[in-house]
């Protein structure tokens, strides 16, 4: 299920591409930092170059901007530091548009300034992004730094690594941060060369004046610059070989395999050279992200969809009203969810007095992208109450219908769904087992390593209704190697891995092994199965119809899972172990320390599991949305003494889609 994406400009391999990129970069280095996409000020008016020392302002300097990933990052935390690691202030973004503004805490600053945003996007994925003010000018105290995946790319190219670690240790990393002041302008021009196709698609012709960092007029409202974020998938990630990379691709492609891969350390080295060629840092065959112009041509009006639904919600419309509306006019289904269920949910938002935020494009549900056109665009929106607090997330698929003749342009968006009978996804997974005092438990016979890594399979088995209906009895997942894994219904939301081929039901254990394949324990799970973009295919029969689903691994399975990434609880030690008896009354779980150290992660699951009885007993609890970091487990009615083994499982997910689980085995009575 692959296709050749449409390209609005040719991909130039080898030396020819390098020359094109070098030409673009050379132009950018000649331009001022403002015009080249690398800054928001000019040092020609008497300001001190921040690379040479500190700059003193006569008035309190200010910083403002917008944090967005296509849709605004609402209620996100903004932090600002200078190159010496001095904290200059913090604030939160506005819930409606992602904008922020703050007075910096000092008039004397050592440039460059680094900006960090910590938030959650419209589909509930954690986001930690960075921006930079490379050049400080004492005559320009009102500075602008927009924070987007594109600014994140510029900062990463400028410092030669993932900026998150540098931000956390800025005082100790000053020598690594300082060169970013010189590299940022060239990094901006280099990035523009990599996304040249999208710039052309969106008719951004004056690229020299396009400022991807400090454009004071930028808003997350489907303007051309905002649509760059909707058209592209831009990530800074570490490969399973430990190399920090910039990954860029057309967001409408189903596979997670990046089209353009840039080694960050090599890119920064070249950017700092006189006449350096950052194209040498590109390790991928492609040098440009491919086009989805036929889709992006229509995206400017996508927010009309959420605005139209919000109007009905505000009027208190019923499910019947939503069903009859044009916004659901061609709706089919979405991961087994019907039109009636969607209409009921939207009516429920009206009852709860909630509203949808701006729609964010997350990908394409089509098996094949033909001529750059996605007929089912995957979208997401945060759902907030009247205070602007996000209460839930809305995900679905939308389609664009052209205006009827004689009109030659225009049209409308409506929800249509992905037309899939079940949901199916895979994730890289890492699992660690802890004792009651939080010490790493010895590796067991069931697990040759602790922690261990593998793949987690999630194939939907029943509907999400209050009274769920079974959808599947069996399913099969084929790996890239050609080997297959059988799944069976286990009275859970997702299928369980079955050890009995063809079995229609299996008993769930509540262990991660119900859905996860351990790499070291399964000879079929090799290197090809563990790489970003690895294609797994789920096949099953539902309502008498055979269906297949392609699933793509969103990130590399980490070769080394640092222990700090695994979710842990505060207050657990050898003197204060977790005791099974604590489950008898309400138990408050606090994970604030872990959450603070891992802002790019979010706790997604908590499970209490009891084994050793006739059958395993387990209860799931839903963690609160960030920034909350406590969860109360309701007390359990347990026999005295408790002879069963008690466990608490914590599951977390990072912004790349990797999952980390910690299992605490509680101290027995």
C-alpha cells in the first residue's frame, strides 16, 4: 500500500542537490538575521552582539510570540533563559490562540535567549519545543520568538543536538549554546531549502523575508506560515544508534519513515564553517520533503469546521440536529464509531458547555495518497470548558467537498471518519520491574533483561460504548519479517496475544505481556521490526467482511532505555516501601518529580493487579491531564491477610510515541 507522492519541484540527488542547498545557505548567511529566518532583531543600531558578551537595555525588555503545532498550544508553559542559564521569566499561553507575552526579569541579558514551551497538543500528545532569539539589540527591547516544530528544528540545527537537555543544564552548557547565535540564520535558510516544496505549494515566494522565528504577525489560524506546520511532520529525535537527528516528511504520508534525515552534530559543524555545506549532514536519499499540494490547497478553511460545530454546540443542539447538519452530512464511521455515536458525543459537549478548539491535521487515513490528495484528513481538536481548561480531546477524519459548478474554487469541510471497522496501532515499548522500595528488581525467568524492550500491539476488540459490544474474536498481525502473531478476544478494549492458534477467546492476565512482544524473548522480533516506520499488518474478519490495517511504528525501539524515562512515584524508598495493605484505603499516587524531569512525556495508564488467586484481578484508573500529577486509587475490599501478590503498573508515552511501563511489586502483608 504505497504510492509515489506528487512533487511540485524535482528532487535533486547527490552533488546537484548539495549545490542547490549550498546556494540557498550562502544567500541566507549574507542576509541579516531577521530576513534569513534566524532572528528578530538587528545589531546595526548600537546593540551588542550577544555572542561577544552581554547586552543592556535601557527599559525592561519584553518577549512575545505564539506557540503552535498547526493548532495553538493552549495553556502551555513558557520558560525563557539566556545563554548563561539565567531564568528570565515564565508565563502561560492563551487558551484561544497560543499567544504569550512577558516582561523579562533583567535588563542585562547574555544572548542568545532560549525559549521553551511545555504543553499538550490537540490530540493529547505531550510537546516540548524551543525557539531562540539569536541576536540581541539594545535598541529593540520588544522581542518576538514564536515556538513551533520549525523553530525547534532551527534551534536543534544551531546547537547540534536536541535542545531539551541543553535547556535543562544551560549554565553548564553555555559553551554549546553560544555558537547558536552565529548558526541560527544559516540554520533557518538550510531548513527552508529542505521544505522548498511546501513553500512553493503554499505560494510563499519571498522566502528571504520569511522569518520562522520572529515574525510578529504570525498566528495559528491556517495562514500560509501556519499551514507549513500542517503540511509537514518535523521531529528532533535520537536514533537507536544514539544519533540526534532532524526528521522531516510530508505529514500526509501514512508511514512514519522520515523523507529527509539530517545529522544535527554534522549540520551544526558545517553551519559554523565559512562556506560550510550542511547538505553533507543529510543521510537520506531525498533532500526535500514531498508534496501534498492538492490537500494543502484546501486547508485554509479547515477551521470553518470546528467553528460550525461550535455554533451548534453553543445553541444546545440535540443529537438529531447534529446528525442532520451539513458538518456530518457524508459521515461513515471512525474506528467502529457510528454517525449516531458521534452526534451523541457532540450533543454531550453542548450539555457540558464545552467547545472545540481549532482543528489540527495529524495525518491521512487513506491507504494511498494519489496526486497529493488526501480524501480523509485525520484531525484533532482540544475540547475546553468556558475557563479555557482542556477537558478532553476530539479526533476524527474530515473531507473537503468542492463547491458545485459553476464555481471553480472554494468548498466546505465536513467530518467523514476513517471508514475503518476497528482501531489498530503499534508502539515501541520499554518495561521495567521494580521492588516495593523502587529498587530495580532482579531479572526473572520470564524476562531475560530488566528493563526490556519490545513492541506493543493494540487492535480494538470491542466498542467504546458504556455497554461495549464485541467486534472481533481473532486477528492476526504480520511483522515486516513475514512472521505472524495471533490475537484473541479477551473481554478487554484491545485484543490479547494468544498462545493457542485460532482460539476465539483467551483469559487476560493484566500483565503487559497481554499486548507486548519482548524483543529478547521472541526470535521473530529483529532489527527490521524495531525501526521507525516498520510496517505491521493486522488482518481480521468483522461482520463477515475481511479487512486489513497497516500499522507503522512511530519511532525506533530505544536500544538503551535510560531509567529516568520510566514513570516513578514520589516518596517510595527502602524506609517507605509500597505496601499491599495500602490498597485497602484510598491511595494517593504522586509522580510530580518524574513529570518535572520528563516534560516531553505524559502518564497514560495506571493499573492495580492482584495475582496468585484463582484468576488475576486488575483495575484500571485514568490519570488526569497535565499539569496535574496526582491520582487517587479507590480503596479495594481485600481479604485479611492478603495472600495474593499485589502490583501497581504505571504507563507513560513520550512525544515520539514510545511507551514506558513501570511495575511495582508491593510489599506483602
